[in-house]
């Protein structure tokens, strides 16, 4: 569910939604979601002063809070 949530948000923000990929890495203590977008769309996902990235991380934490898992969003270029 976490992967689909981040993928949906990212595809809504970018100009090239086909380039959006989310890779899930399961760790012992946390789940890491690696978000990749097209080079021209990286600024749209991060936002001014990182506001959009921070908002995406907040939504992710709220979505995973009930399950008790810790999730981390990494935006890769």
C-alpha cells in the first residue's frame, strides 16, 4: 500500500508519469521506499525548500503509523 501511495502522489506531480518508479527495500527496522523520476521532474517532487518531499514523507508516516512499521522515503536522481 505504501508503494502505491507514493507512486500515485509522484505521478500526480510530474510531467512524465511513465518515468516514476518506486523500489521497496525491506530492512530489519524500517522499510525504505526509493523514488525515481525523470531528471526534469526532480524539482517538482522535491519542491521549494523541500516542502513537497517533506509533505510526502509526512503522509507516508501517517499511512504506516497504524501498522507500527517505520517507513523512509528516499528521492533518488
